[in-house]
């Protein structure tokens, strides 16, 4: 019996999981991830608001794969390109490969800001969303109904660092949830949610058509946008900002950091050709030059033939996974590898608990209809047909209404 090629895929995000699913049955495929479940991050904002449930967007890998894919939970510590082995952080036996696919995601970039990593909340997984929701509930629980509006506003100030799509989606969800909680709890005044952006505009990669809807939604959700503003430091209950050379300190109930991504340490230690920002330079076939049996995609790979707005998005990793699987298959068979231009196939951005904006076919639309269209779009992008069917049925029959920020211990 002829042994099949061993394909090792490091990283269980969109790029890694979808490459594995496309390759299933064509090679001896192993998926290595430091998590035991896949997280559909574009809908993490809806998980925060209670519009979707954990099983909808964070199914266990064992629910998504079958016996054709081996799954190993573990952290890759080092890749030895000369011997074709990957060592694990826990000291287990190294994993050998014939073909390697690097699809590790990036990490939150705190840009060296003092206190940012220690005192701000991240927003990359289920646990982060749970922690943020609990922080909002706890902050609300500490407000007595007779507290003056100005004091309420000060005690319920939340800041989101980063004005990209993530910052907009997160801030509008938070603002809508907090504003909804006020009449439920008979509180006076309103909360304060800020977006802090170093550039001169929010969502800089998006076109003007959809930006108009984004700015309108930020206004409707009463989110304060502070552009050309830099975070100087983050305290346990405060945020210091710099705008036009002047510094100011704001008391906060919570700071959420979505201000960029840095290269994964596994990639930093890899001796291959990289860009100035540390991304792996990959050929149009997704191969690493000089290492034909190693492919890279996703956040840590620099792929030139793609529309600019796709950089660092799940949409790009999803598209790259199809090409990666196709080319791994061709490499094993000794056939010609293919190239592809990755084009923007539409944008869908959540804008609070009642609205969204969608750009498709060159036309943008927003509102409640766009919100439903976004759910339909993301249903089609879930990993497997059986998971899509279960989630789609749940959303259709049970709805996607948000879950209020009720007091801790309150039974709905």
C-alpha cells in the first residue's frame, strides 16, 4: 500500500480549517490548533449582543471534521523547514510533514502603549465577548436609579480603541445594548461609548457609499468618534488620550482594544523572506519562495494579487483556502499549480442591534433588511453544510433578537 502525503496545517481559523476541509480525503491531513473550537469571528459581535448563540458561531472542530482529518490541540513552538518537522510547546513528539500549510492568525497589537495589554479587554474570541458583556452588566449594576445623569455618564464610559470595521461594529453593539438597558433599569441620562482612531476617518478601507451608512449608524447609536487621536496609556479605570498635542484623561468602566494585529511569534522566528512589517512573502501560488512544499495564507502572509480592502479579513483567508487546497493537491500530484486574483465580493458590516450595511454588486443598502441579508450571507459562509443547515434553521425559526443586559442573577 502506497502511503499518502502528510499535510500538516497549523492554525484553525478560516484559512486553516477551510483548507483542511477542502483537502479531506486527498491526503493524510492533520489540523493543529491551540483552540478546540472554530470561532466565526464576523459574528462575534452578535454573540456579544445575544443575537446568536455560542454553538452557532463556535462549534468544536470535532463537530466539523470527520475521520479524514486528524485534529491535534496544541501550540506550535517552532518550524524546522530543513527537517520538515514542527515542535510543540508542551514538549510532545514533533510533527513531521511532507507539505506544510501556515495559517496561523495574528495577535492583538498593543503598539507598546503602557497599560494597554494589562488593563484593556481584547475581542478575538468567545471568552473575550463573555468578559466584555459581564463588564457592562457589572457597570450597570453599580448605578443606583437616583444617580444624576452626569454621574451616570461618567460611570458608564466605555472606549473602543480602533476605528476600523471591528471598532465600528463593536461600538454600535455596545452602545445599543447599554442604551436599551437604561429604561429597563429606570436609569437617568445615557451611557457614553467612544471610538478612538489615530487616522482621520473610521473604516478607512471602505468605499464612500457604505461609509455614509456607517457614519449615520454611529450617530443613531450615539457613539462618540475621536479621530486623529492617539492612546497614550491605559489605566485600570482610565484612558489617557492625545489630540493635536494636548493630553486628556478619561475615567472609564472599560476599554476594548481592537486597534490592529501583529505577526504571530511562530512567523517571527521563521527564517524566510518577509516584508518590512514581518509578513511572509508568498508567491502567487501561495508557496513560500525557496520552500515549494510550504504554503502560507491569512493574516501573516503578504499576497500581492488581492484587492486592497481584503487585507487581513476572513473573506480573503476563505478565498485563499480554496486555492491553497487546490495547489497542495497539485503539488502532491506533480501537476502545475494555479494562481488567482482575489477580488472583493461584497461587504457586510453590523451597525448595532437593529441595523447593518451591505455592499454587493457595487450597490450599498442599510437598515433592518441589510441586517437580515447579513445573517443570510454569513449562513452561507459557515464551515460545513450540516452546520449551515442547523444554524440557518435556528435563526429562521427562533429568530435573532438581542439579549438585554439584565442584572446579574436575574432570570429572564
